[in-house]
C-alpha cells in the first residue's frame, strides 16, 4: 500500500480551512475586547498551557509584549519554577504556584489546552477567577469532549471546531495572531 502525500496534505489543509471558516467570531471579539481593556488599564496578560499547547503561550507572550507593548507573561517558559512546583507539590499546581506570585485583580489569564482537561490549566484558571482575574480558555473539541472542564469554568471559552489535536493547536496560534493583529490595527501600531 503506498502513501499518497499530496492527498494527505490537501486533506489536512482542507480540514484546517474548514475549522478557520467555523471560528466563533463573536467570541474572538470578546477576547479582543478583554485584551484591549488589559492594555488600556495597564494590566498583565498571563498565558498558561500544557503539552503542545504550551508553545502558543510562549509565542503569544513574545508577540504581544513586543508588538503591542503589552505586559505579558508565559508561565510555561520558566522551567525552574515549573519543575520546582511540580516536584515540591504536584504537577497540577505548576501554574497556580506561579500565578500566586504574579497575578493581580483585573489581570487577564488565558489558558490553552487542546482537550480542555489539563489539570494544571484548569487549576490555574480556577485560581485566577478566585483572585479577581478575567479568564479565557482556548480549547478544542478533542475526541468530542466539547472543550472539557476548561470550557465550563473559564469566563470566556473559544472552542476550536475540530476534534483533531493538530488542527486545534494550529488554530490556537491563528487565534493569537488574529487578536494581536486586531489590537495593532485598532491602535495604529
């Protein structure tokens, strides 16, 4: 049996285009408004994510701090802190521990999880809500889970309309770029 790479690549691209076409634009606009409010009030945006969804927080924090002059922190990037919290308490606490040091009421905490069931991201979002932060989940319909527990607890959930982890992670980065470019356009940056 031979593998048809062209057919595979075209199918992948087609499913990604389909997911882009089904993005919940009203929810993206709500997210954009939260980011604009954070920027206008001098609040910090905190990014958390697990597994493959840990790369997007790093990328987002870099983009937003440089191009939007917005205070951002990717809590996935501090390896020493992350592993200390995991070792000394529990892996489910890696973001709660870091957030307990850095968040202030009115900050925005954005959690990335493909399944929506990453305990460390869920715990981080719950902790942030309890401490007066705005919370956003960017997750997917992985294995038909509908965004998992994260979709239920975040104040705003952007659910990527795909069951494919790869398309969900692709879309997480696309959402980052949509929001960043909207802020740039709105502010003449």
